[in-house]
C-alpha cells in the first residue's frame, strides 16, 4: 500500500492511496479496499466517530426533509454496522431518555448509546412482533437501509431489494402513527411501480432521493414517504 499525489486536492493535488494486490487478496477485493481508503466519507466517518459512511446519507436526507425530531420513536431495519441507528439516536435524544431507537439486523453491532438492537433476520416470521415488543408502541418513523445479498445476476438482485422494500413498507404500515414517515433504500430500475403506488396510496407525499453521499457509481436511491394515512380500525 502506498500514497501518491494526484490532481484535485488543495492547490490542484490530493493524496491518493493505492493498494497492491496481495497474494491472498482478489483483484475485486483490492479495488474495494482502495475505494474505501480513498472515500472522503469513509475518512470523515472515522474522524467524526460515526459507525459508517451511511450515517451521512441519513443526516443529509434529514437536513433537507426534517424527519428526525427530539422524542421520536424510530425503527431501523438492516441496522448494521450502526450508522443510521447512531444518527437517529443522536437526533431524537434516546441516549438521554428522549424517544427510542430500535434496530434489527442479521449481523451484530457494537452497543450504541440510546439504541436497543436485536440480531435477527427481518424475514423471519417472528421478527415483526419482536420489533413491536421492543418499540413498545407506535413509531414516528421506520427507516430501512436493508440490502439483500447479491447473486451477481442484476435482475435477480433488483427483485430481491424490491421485495425487501415491500416487506419493510408492510411493516411500517403496522407500526407507524398517523403522520409518520417511511424511508427505504431501493435501486434504480424497473419493478418498483407496485411499491411506489402502494406508498402513494398510504402516504401524503412520496419522493425519490439520491443523497450526495451515495457513491456516484451506485444505482441506489431512497424512497421517502411522509404523512402516513393510518387505516381506520
């Protein structure tokens, strides 16, 4: 691994880290590591104490749309490694007894002040009831940065992420209070029409968002639905 200078930084030059391919490291792994080391949001997250660069996506969306407010109750689906939960906890004040943040993921995370977390597959039949018990009432917001494991087949991978979005939307409809919001990661492409139509039926406003902190070469985008219309019981 070595650091070189390339055009673009202060004075026209910036530091660039290049990673040599190790004997036991594949080329794709080497390129991923090199991208991570040179990603300004990764560097910034480490410097500012965030669990992941993803925290900036939520913070950027929140800055524009004013979602996270003190005292709110938030559910974070696909929480690992904790960037979104950490940002939500800071915004709602759950570490100081204001509001609540609960999260779920297949992968464990290091404890975060103000976050109640469970290692569980969201697709498991018992997951929704577990989250409802943890939450202990209605939610102000459901946020989801879940992504399915990729197969390498673009259409299959896209269908998987849409399916996760549909399940997350269904869960949000069960726990949100009137006026609540739902934020979910998708990927650009087809097959999202049915999900978006459902959200437009159940929420006052539906937007598609591509945060500046999303990598330029990524097809990810986020759908934000606000003003939940609770169904009559």
